[in-house]
C-alpha cells in the first residue's frame, strides 16, 4: 500500500536568523528610563575595582626597589577599565560589550592557567575567577539584550 504523508507532519518553514532575533527581542522587557540591570551595576563596580587595584599594584611595584614594570601598559589598561566602568554605569551597550570581551578573554586565560598550576592557590584561584566571571558573563548577556531592546524600542515609530 502506498501511504501519503498527512498534512499534519509537515513542518512550518524555517525562520531566518533576523526573524528569530526579532521574536527573541519581542520577549525581552526594555529597560525603564534610568534603569540599570543588576549585572551591569556589578560589572561596572568590578571594572572600577580592577582598574584601581591594577594601578595600586603598579605603583607598589614602581616604588619597590628594582621595580621593572612598564607604567604605560598599566595606565592604558586602567584607563580602559575605568572607561568601561563609566560606560556601563551609564548603560551604554558598547561598554557592556567591550567588558564582555575582556571578561571572555580573562575566562579563557584563567581556564588555561589551571594547566600550569604549581600549588593549591594556583589551582583554586582560577576556579574562583571562572565561577564569578562565568556567572557575570552569563548574566550580562541578558542585560545586553535588554539594553538592545531599549535601543530598538526607541527607534520604532
């Protein structure tokens, strides 16, 4: 017997990537005026603390006897982290995206550093960084979507 497939088994046409993105954006609640997601606030504070710590450690190394640190590199890195912190505090999408990139690179290097750990601290510290940084990375993804939804909501007529 030759059976014809029923019309119930036909799949709907596959949506394009932009259609899927539009569907996902529609489910996100745009930010209220002046609202900043908690993850973005935590990331901004973390960025400022890292910049301040970096500058403090750099100055401590320069003031110690035989300090060989290159201050320009430390200063540029601190300025970038401060700029990211200010941008995230203001809710700028680009600042959050830049910090996400920095965080992603940090997570990769932290995971790779486990391979060369020579003591317990060198073994446990990357796991702490991966736990905190990975959680923050994941939370920032949704926050970036909400920031982007706010941008798209403003541009609609």
